[in-house]
C-alpha cells in the first residue's frame, strides 16, 4: 500500500510553501493516505478484459450528448496586448518570481 511518510509530507509542504497550523499537517497527511488507500483498493478490483474503458461509471448515450464543435481556426490575440498587462516584462518575456526548489531523493 502506498503511504506518504512524515518526511515526504514535510518536504511536499515546504515545496508548496504551505503554512499549516499545529495538527493540520497530521490531519492532512492522514486524509491523503486514506485517498491513496482507496485508490489501491480500486486498482485491486479484477476487471474482465471485455469491460470497456469509461470516463465515468454512468452510461451516457450519444443522443444525450451535445454535438461536437467544429474545428475552426481562430485569430490569436496580439502578444503585445498580453505583455502590456503583465506587471513586469524583460525583452518580451514575462518576469516571474524565482521558485526555490531542492532535488528529491
């Protein structure tokens, strides 16, 4: 069974720059491990090869579906218009804050 250990969880919290109150981290890690357990249980269910892949478990007949949209080319917005809305640019590139990271082991 997949489990998120406290060290991995602490590393993920740091990468996500989350500020968790006392007890929130333990609760969140426990809930994530419950989700992983549910996924493990679902993947353990044996399925016959004749079962078709589905996006969800409810049959959805085509006559109840919206018609597919026709692919039509659209003109793009002028990039200058987009760049003018950015708080900071440099040589026609968007400037974003540096994101600190570490190598996962």
